C-alpha cells in the first residue's frame, strides 16, 4: 500500500482515538458533576438511566479504542491491510469503511457464520 494512503489511514485512526478519549473525559467529568444527591425518585431514575446509557457507549468505545491501537500497530509493523487469518490483502473499500478491520470480507463472513453456529 502506498505511504500516502497509509498516512491517511493513520491520521483517521489517530483522530478517532483522540475523539474517543475526549468523550471519555467529558463523560467522567459529567458523572462527577452529577454525583450529587437527587431527592426526587423519578429524577434519580432518569439520571441513572442516562448514566447507564453513557457507560454502555463508553464500553463500546473502549473496545474500539483497542482495535484502533492494534490497527496503528499494524501500520507501524507494515502489516496494515493484510488479513490476519489468510494473509490476503483486505479490499480497499472495506478498509475505507472500517479501518480497524483485521480480516478480509471472506474470513470475517466465515468467522461470523462460525459464531452464529455456536450461538455467540
């Protein structure tokens, strides 16, 4: 893959990482601000529901952050764009849509079929 293309992917991944970290910091700040006593039960339930929703989003972003770090490492190692399973090149359109991917579409489809068969 051309260096210019790799640099573009690296820039996208770094920007996404920074965005996730900023959002995590914002969430922590908001959770600390909302830690006060809310006397009304309905307001407390609503606040708790909102906090749970935010935390679920941050958990998903935590997993994405890990995938971003792995993708950046693959760029550094010169392995970005190669399928970890079969070693073939991952399609450019797939990388554009999901730069953190480590599997080509065929291997990902096979993995999902296997997981579906196992009930995961």
